[in-house]
C-alpha cells in the first residue's frame, strides 16, 4: 500500500470535513463540529490563510489529515500548533498517522520553530504512548481552558 502525504487543496476540504466529523465521533463529541466546508476553504485558502493542512492519500482517496497553524510562545518564540491529526478508522494501524506526524515535525524543523504542540485526550492511551515514545512531553499539570461562543458573548455583554 502506497501512502502519499501532500499539502491539501481546496478540493480536499470536503474530505477533511468528513475526517473532522469522524474525529469528533471518536472523541465522543459527535455534535460538536460547527465548521463548514465553505469556512474551511475561506480560512485555509483565502488572502491570509489561518491554517496549513496535509492530507494522506491511498489510491487517490484521502484517508487522513493533519491541520496545523503557527503560534508564538512568549517563552519559546515561533512554534506550531497541531490542531488535529486523524486517520479514518478503516485505515488506522497502517502507518498513515505516523506519516502525517513525521511530515508535520519535519515541517516544523525546517521552519526553525522551537516547539510543536498539541493536545491529546488522557483516555486515548495508544496516542499517549505513541507521543511519549516519539520523545514528546505530555504536560499533566496544565489545564486546557476554552471559552465557547455563548460564554464569550455572555462575558462581553455582562462585564463591568
């Protein structure tokens, strides 16, 4: 089986969105995806792209993707945030995730970033072990904080 990892095109965003929805299902949040294909195209391929995306193909079919974007750390400087890496369930365990992971880390190294970072769910033990075995450090003493759209709106409207 030949796996090709390449930069995503606008025409891949339908497949990317399907993978995002599959990831949401895997992460036990099947109704959480609000982004649309149109929004992915506008945000990723407009005048100021907000993310980079790689896709993995087998026999001209997209079976995996990795979406990432630049960040800036006040401690480390330039860095990359890996938002999502997903391989469709039927193709897991065939080295496709590793191929995407390798390409992102190679990209970060070539760009001269000091850190590539991402989140992993604590119950996703295979991923945790894979990341630790690759040399990544999992910070267990930091909490991830989100403020969702409704809470953001409420805060802005009610702050004193």
